[in-house]
């Protein structure tokens, strides 16, 4: 009998994801991959980040940054649904107005 992937609950979501989905959504993406998902210039992304209206980048080292894929996908979902995505700061909490 094949083993099933264990569902891992998300604190910010009411539904659960299986382990591969959890890993995929919570991985970090670089600028090149971000630009494939979000067709904004680097300057526009930076302005939105500073205003708290786009997921914050994570500094990995000198000249190297990344974003959490799950946060970027949540931002895209909010845009598609006409909601305003607003970060509550570095704590990682996000509200959707």
C-alpha cells in the first residue's frame, strides 16, 4: 500500500496542503523567477515593497535576494480577485483588505 503524503496545516490558511505542495509554496525564488511571475520592473517592485503592498524580499547575502513563493502567489491571487494586499511588516503577517 503506497504511503500518503502527510497534510501539513498552514497557520495563515484554513485548508491544508500535502507535504510536496507545502515545500513548493514555501521555497524561495530569485529575481529572475519573480520577473516570470510578476511583469513589473525592479523599480516598481521595490516601490511596492517599500509601501508594504508587495511581499518583502529576503536578503541572502551581498547582492543576493529572494522572495517567498507563497507570499508572491498570495499577492497574485489578491490582485486577480481585486483585493488589496497589505503587509503588516517584518513579522510576516499579511492582511488582505
